[in-house]
C-alpha cells in the first residue's frame, strides 16, 4: 500500500504539469501570431511609403524610349545632352522655338549598357515643371511618338519599379483586347480601363481584369492572386492547430500516463 500511494499522487501532478506546459505553449503561439501580424503591418506601411516616395520623385520625369545609346553624343547629364533633348522634342513636335521646356537634367536609365542587338536604354528627362511634362506627354501620345534616325520614339511616365511591374502584368490582357478591336486605356498607377459596347469598366488589378474578360468570352489566361511570403507565414500551424488542440492534448496526456505506468512497473 505504501508503494502505490506516492504513485497515485504523482500521476495527477504529472498531468497538471503537462497541462501547464501546454497552456504556456498556446500562449506563446498566440503571442507569436500577434507579433507576426504587427510585423506584417509595419512592412506593408514601409512598402507603401517607399512607393509614394518613388512616385513623388518620378512625378516630373519622362522616359524617352528606343533612342540609341550614344545618340545624344555627349556625356550624360551635361548641358549639351539637355540641349540635344530640347532640340529633339522641339523639332519632333514642331513646337514654337520660344517654348521653354525647362529641363533640369537628363540621363540614361540606370542599367548596364546593353549589347548592340539589344533594345537601348531609355533616356530619363527631369522637367522643372510638371505642367510642361504633361503637355509634352499628351502631345506624344496624341501623335503616337515620333521618328528619329529611322526608329519610332515613344514617351511615357518614369514609373516607380513596382508600378511598372504591375502595368506590365496587363500585357496579355491588352493584346487580347487589341485582337478584338476593343479600346482600352491604362490610367495611373496601374489600372486598366476598357471600353466595352455595354459600357466602360475600370479594373484595379490584372486578376480582376482577366477574370472578367474570360467571363465575357475574351480568350485570356485568368491570373490568380499570388500569396506573399508574409501571408504564407501568417497561415502556418499556430493558427490552424487550434482546431485540433484538444485532440492533441488528449493523446499527449494518454502517452504521459503510459510512460508513468511503465516507469512504475520497472520500479516494482
């Protein structure tokens, strides 16, 4: 009787300790989930601020695309390059000689010089006036660019990298619309406005656009929204395991009892 009494008391104590440990683990799991949510929110805010800063920096800049590297004939950023761009725009768009473009600086896109057979780097032009920049772009879009040294030159906004990436995602959708002779526009920052016969629709993402276009019978690959790394982490086991927590606790307690009885038999 004396031998069994301590064992009968130790079993509930052991279960109590195990339950306490499991409780602490659940608390830690919950705390980690809350911290991760906070980190995710902070990162999202930082990304948004960076994108806004890039948009402000690029707000008065324009890209001249398809101009051969070295066509400006001088060192980038110098007064002669600015004069080259001013002369190019003035003559190409037949602007009055008195038109003040007020270009602050010009330079090639920040990338290594490509091989001769590859597309040339764009020329980035910084205007002092946002209004002048918009006037130049509007004229360029109306005339669909201009010819220079046997090549068609296009002008566009100097988009932030993330905005440019999102706009490029519409490439297949725009090609499908062109194939159906459906007019469209790509408003800033990265939307798609489509002029259907039934009415105009503005899409906020490529996922939204391709899904609706497919429903309308337009042959296009439906793009599904990708899950970011932060979203994947936030959905890991500490959230889904809550549903099976009680079941796991029962199995753990049973295993603990079995080990406790086995130790008792060895002692006897």
